[in-house]
C-alpha cells in the first residue's frame, strides 16, 4: 500500500519533467502510464471547459434579467424626504444624549444609583446627580 506524504513536493515544471524521465528510465513508471495520465488530464480539462461554457450560456439571460430588474427598481424608487421629528422628540433625544454623556464615566454601582434616580425623578434630576457624582470622583 502506498504511503501518503505529509508534504507536497514543490517542484518546478523542469524538475518534475526530469524526475519523471528518470523514473521512466529506471523502470519504476511505465511510459504508457504517463501518456495515459496526460491523456486523461486533457480529457478532463476539455470536459470541464465544456461544462463551464454551458453554465455560462445558461446563466447569461438570467443575469441580464436580474441586472435589468435591479436598474429598473432603482429608478422606480423615488427618494423620500425624511419626516421631521417633533419638538418633543428632539428634546427627549437631546436629554438622552446628555444623560448618556453624564453616566459614561461612572462606575457600575454609581450608574445603578443614577438609574434609580432617573426612574423616580426623571432625566434632568438623573443628569444633575450624575454630574455631581462624576465631580466627586
């Protein structure tokens, strides 16, 4: 039984040809085996090229249709203007940003206390408490 090599040999085409020639001369490999292997390789390459060409010819119309549909869809969709947010939403988002900035530098237990303050007294009170806690740190 033939042993598998752990590493593939790295040979140039010239070295591989010389090694094959030596093996043929020593009688370890028959010239007919080499010719048959090359013939099988050529047949396999020809078969693969034919199958690839068939796949390309079959997929070409589908690809063309998909690309065309994508371009049409992109033209159809008109850019929509963003809906303006209400004053209350803007104030709430700004307060959330100030809260996040104030809480960012606090420890985990300090954040928990600030969260409780926020739940009881609101965002503004929580921001004031967080700023005070960060100054005391």
